[in-house]
C-alpha cells in the first residue's frame, strides 16, 4: 500500500461515523500481508478512536493469519507440536517454535538413550515415564487445573506442570519424536493416551498421574462414575487434528470461565473455521 492510500485509510479510520469505519473494515483483506501496514498506521495515529480501531483490525488480521496457518498445518504431515505451538501464539504472538521444539528434542534424546530395540510397548512407556516425570519432574497441576497456563505447550514446558490435555500433548509430541505410536484419547474430563500396535489398542496411559497404565474396563468405569453416557468414541484414539481442536475448545472454556469474553469468542471462531474447513 503506497503512502497516499495509507494516508487515506488513516483519514477514514479517524472518521467519527461508525458506518464509514465498517465500510473501511469490510473493504480490507484482513490477512497476514496487511498487518505491517496496519501496524505502521497505528504508530502514526494520534487519535484514540483511530488507535482503538486499528487495534481491532490488527487483532482480526492476526486471528485470520492463525486460522490459515492452522489449516496449513492440518493439510500437511506435521507433528502435533507445531499445531500446539500455533495455538500458543494466540496468547504469545512472538513465541518461537524452536523454543518448544528444542526442549522436547532434549527430553527425547534422554529417553532414546535408555530405549532398547527389544523393549516391549509397556517397557517403552515405563522408560518415557521415568525420564519425563522422574528426571524432568513434569507433573499434573492439581492446584490450578483450570489455568490457561496448563494447556499451552510453552507454559507446560516452562513450569513443568499441566492439566490432562496439556500433559497429553507434551507426551504425544515426545512420542512422535521417538516414533512410538501413542495417540490422544478424548476421555471426557480426563484426556488420556493410548498405545497402538498397528490397529490394536494395547493399553491406555494417564499423563496426569505420572503415566499410569490402565485398561478399557477402567476407562468405562471412569465414564460411569462421572455419569457420562458411554460412547465408544470417548475411548478411541483420535487424530492430532481433533486433539488440537479440543485444545482450542478447552481454551475457549478457560477464557470464558475467567470472564475473558472476547478471547473466548476468538477461540469459538477459530474452532468453527477449522471444523467447517474440515
């Protein structure tokens, strides 16, 4: 966008007529390319209404950019870590992917040093648990389980605490680095993991309880205790895409619970776009 058009746009943003602003907003392609232009205009603006409107436009452009990048992630063969990192950039726009990637690479190297080719699936999981929960001290945060920090991958790695879903995503990320077939299971109110051998589900893993192993009988009993009508989908492994959708849905609920309605609405919109495009 050239200087003349930038000045014209800034002039329109200063217009007190809300209908004019809506017309301006509707004429813009709010994507990644326009963000630097809007940020430049924001720095030039000296009028509070214009600054407020530019803040809104920049936010909308960033949200659209995030949705696009998540759909690109979904469309390629990529690790769940990248999807979790993208979601975290909503809260931390400047968060580098390398930070989380290198941290999990380090844990994976320590696990790999203890793995042997002749290990059974159970022994592999026990090795992961010993390193992840023992050496690194990762644990379930029982004190503030509804904190947004407990689901975002960067915060889980930094604080070494998380809720069921946050720890599950970390565990899956680690397993993918090691080529170990562990997947998410949308066990309601307690997201879990499953070890698959081809199409056979061998056992479940509870990352919130230090990687405790359990079977289908216990999974069914948990649902019954929670008074949740049984549905086999609750105990079947799900795709990384579904896990990331559940992460966004969890963030929506957490934001809503803290009265952050605009952020909750953003997550609802992001989730709707991903599910619609799917």
